[in-house]
C-alpha cells in the first residue's frame, strides 16, 4: 500500500517536472509539452488504476493553483479553456494505456508500452480532447482535427516511442518497478 502511494506521488511529480521543459506554442495557441509523455509513462509503468490516480493527483494540485502545467500555469481557469479537453482526457488516457499493457501481456515490455502509449496516450486522449474543443469553440470536426490534433500527432508518436523505450529499459533493470507487469 505504501509503495503504491509513493509511486503515485512520484509519477505525479514526474508529470510536473516534464512541464519544466520548454514548451513550444503553435500559432493556434496550443502548447506542445512533454507532459503528455508523463501521462503515457503513468499508464505504462503503473498500470491502469494507479496510473490514472497519479494523473488525478497531478490535476488536483493544478486545480489548487500550483503552477505545474507547462509555462507555469495552474488554477481552476486552465480547466475552462478550449484546450482543457486534454486535461480531462489525461487520466482516461493513462488508464487506457495501463489497460492496454495488460492486454499485451505476451509482448515485449518496451514494444507493448509504445503501442499502449499510441492507443491510450494518443488515440483515447484525442477522442476526448477533439470533441471538447469542438464544444468549446463551435468548430466543425474537420477544423477541430486540423487545429487540435494533426499538429501534435508527430510529436506524440515520438513521445510514445520514448515512453516505450524508457519503460522497456526500466523493466530490464528492475522488473518489479514496472507495476503494469508485476
């Protein structure tokens, strides 16, 4: 039990730390950050439930006003922007990534984590973020996909590969640390 709490807290801190990396803001105003890779790692490393809990802890701290999002943003206001669908999708994406790891028990850990990150950390995340963007802006589906999805997919694919490599490397060194496989 205590080990689980520590892992959840450490991964919430990891998501926050990844927000310290410089963000790149597109012309649309959407920031590209490394924090989505943290979401992928939460699911791949901790599994569905604990991964989602780590993300919820992180989002709770953001809601309390801690400036943990990329660019030092925090507070309830960040949950009211057209891009908040990504924030609302983060715990679901971590859960889906962890669940995918369970489904791919027979695959090599690094490969499974990369594929799970693509499914959960990209696919599931955009299934939430794009409709939310549409609802908040009134954009049609093609416009929402062009603005809130397509510019990010190449970077997200790189993050999924890196998350898979990190998870596979940690598994080789300390198999029990990858709780999605323990």
